[in-house]
């Protein structure tokens, strides 16, 4: 079960990081994009019956650069 914790305006979730493979806390960078607090890797949230966190693709990184400097 994934819990979402709201700390003021910072969204955090508990999930498995696809980079370090650890069950860790992920902190929202922007909606649907999170950073692993264990290894610092940025991931994308994917919801399709269950919640998964995926490695960012090149177009995701480019979107983040253009929209959230």
C-alpha cells in the first residue's frame, strides 16, 4: 500500500525507486515527478491499477527543464 503524506505543500510518497531498488520516500518535484531521497534519482509516477515509479525518458527530462527550471 502506498501512503501519501502532505507536509505543508510538499508531497511525499513511499515507493520503490527503479534506480536503487530501495523502498524509500519519494519527494514530489512537480506533479507526477518525484526524487528518491535515498539515491537522488528522478522518477515518473505511473498509475494503471497500481502505482509504479519509472525511470525518466529523454522527453521527460526535456519537459522538466523547459517547464520547471
